[in-house]
């Protein structure tokens, strides 16, 4: 019988790698985890956590403005951005320490350095080789920049999270999660922000009403959105950066943030040499159990480019642990995964968009509400909340729920349970609302919007 140094060798100590390692160790497996940087990964150190902290900090500006409508007189307020960054960094240090302690307490062996897989059961780190019955790759993804002249003058979200000042003028390139979130953070902090998107609107792939509502809210906050626009080059000038657009226009700015996507971290791992299959985007191909084309090697999270969300990576990794070390083959269920965009206004969504639902089910019922939140009847802010339910007409099952507005991510988390359980519209209707809240609108919408075919006269 072959003897291995470890039962599981995990490469990458982000959320997925840590979760899979701890769960495996709890089942008695001998586990090692290798990390070239700090423990915590993209979400904790360079993504969701620091970004959300900055969103909270910048959003205070709106709370101060709204306070006047409620009778508060507040003196001059000033944001010390450097202090906010310092506080954010302290919290990241604390979380890094917690992750390290959790691994140590679980009995996981931590190895520092860059790993390379040299065989189906062998990993090399800093010249030393380790053998393992199974290998788990959880190396995540990295920010990418467009291949244009002057791209080195721009920054990615990694640098943006550590920027010690608020830029006076900021050009954000890309209308996905990162782009709209940073546009909102910097605008609330006082910057003049321009958002450039290649398509017709922000948040490609989201429900159309969500996209329109977010764009409207961003523009009301003073963010300029340049649609169907492509960058040609970036150049340094005496007073900042000069950005040339495809149409020849020039935009002057102080910071260019490239929020133009992320690529799986598969370089340097030795994957192709040992037969691990990659797709055209160089993401690792896996089956429903996260197993690669090499049976002893598994991969989870962004490096597989399935649903690139932290809780998904964690669930995938825990499923691997169940499969390998608890004799309970487990597939991660990627259906009806809720998600949020911490834009201003924020987004919460679960299930299918209207477009996806029409393509899958044909006939659907759409319930939509747009209203001014109670808070802003006194604050005076020109803000609208949008809420939407999408129902399969044949079964009356709710297959999608979407919200744009204050607390949308918090509200959608609860709605997602109902959608995951297959709740029908009648069951939503039978649920008593909590009054007065925005959330109650999800159980009080009664009349579907007219079907597009009836509007067109077809």
C-alpha cells in the first residue's frame, strides 16, 4: 500500500482552500495547505471584505445628507480617507490572524511558498517535494488589464483598495461588480467619477430592470456613464492622466481603474504537464464533484471559473471534503445561488433574470414594483427602490427575485431560501408582510406587468 505524506495537499489559502482543509482535517485527514502570500485569499484581503468596509465608510456621506430631513443639524463633516484605510487594514490583519489560528487549531500543516504540481500525487514547494493522496487547487483569480498602450499607468482593484487618498478625478473602466462598486465608493467620498462600459449598460448578465435601476441611481449620484465606449490608450500628462477613447475623445483623470475582469490563477502550477485539462480561458475543467481530468486532483473556486463567489468556493471545497473523507459523495448545487452588488444603490438577486426565464420557460409572469422608500419621504433624496419577482406561469413557482435599493442584499438572502425551496407565488402571497418595510413588497405584489407580446399586439 502506498504511503503518502498527507491525505490532502491544498494549494491556496483563500476562503475555499481554508474551508476544504479544515473540513477535511475534522474528518481525520492529514492535511497540508500551501500559500505564497498571506492567509485569507482574495475575499478577505483583496476583495469582498475590504471593499464592503470602504462601502460602509463612504456611504456615511449620504446618511449625513439625509439627516437634515429628519431635523438634525450637523456641523462640517470631513472624511479622513487615510484613517479609513488604516482601520480597514487593521481589520484585515485581525482576520488574517483568525484564519491562521483556525488552520492551526484544526491540525492543518501550513507551508509557505509557491507550489508546483509535478505528479498526480506530488507537489513541490521551494525545492522540497510532498506527496498526497489527493491534491486540492484553490488558487483563485487575479485582476487583468486590457492590452492597450499605457495600461501600466492604470491600477487594478488590488491597488484601489490600498489607495491612501481619494482621487479628485477617477475613470473606472468596466461595468461589472468591481467597477460599479468602486465608482460608488469614490463618488460618495467626493471624487468626480466617470464609468466606461463597452456594452449598452452596467452589470451585463443581470436582469434588465436591475441594470437600468442601478445605472439610474448612479447617475443621480453624479456618476457619468459612457456607454458603448472603448479605451485606446492611457498617457501621463503634467497634471494627471490622459485617456484616449476609440472615437478620438480625450478624458483627463487622476486615476484609471481597470475593472475589466479576472483570470484564473493557473500559471506556474505545472497543470498541463501532468495532464490537468484547462478551458480556453485557462480555467481548470472539473466535473460536478470538482474533480479534474487527473482523478487525484480537485479544484474549487475562481480557478475553475464557474460561479466566482466566495460562498460558492467554500461550498465546493466542503463538498470535496465530504466526498473524499466522509465517504459521502457530494456535489455542490450551483442552482439559485444568491448574489449581491454593493453598488450605490445596492443589488440583491437570486434565480433567473426575466430574459433567462423567458428562454427557459417560455411563458412567465413578471411582478414589479418601483417606489420611493419611506425614509426618503422625509430626507428628500430622489431615490427609487425596484423589486421584482419572476414566476413560471405553468407551475406558479417563483424562479427569480431581484431588488435594487437600500438593504437589498440583506433582504434577498431571506427570499433566496424561499426560491431555493421552490416556493410558489401563492405561498409568497400567503405570507404576511412586516409593515412598514420595503421587504414586505415581495409578498404584496399582486398584479403582473403586461406581457410584452400583448403590448406589441402579437
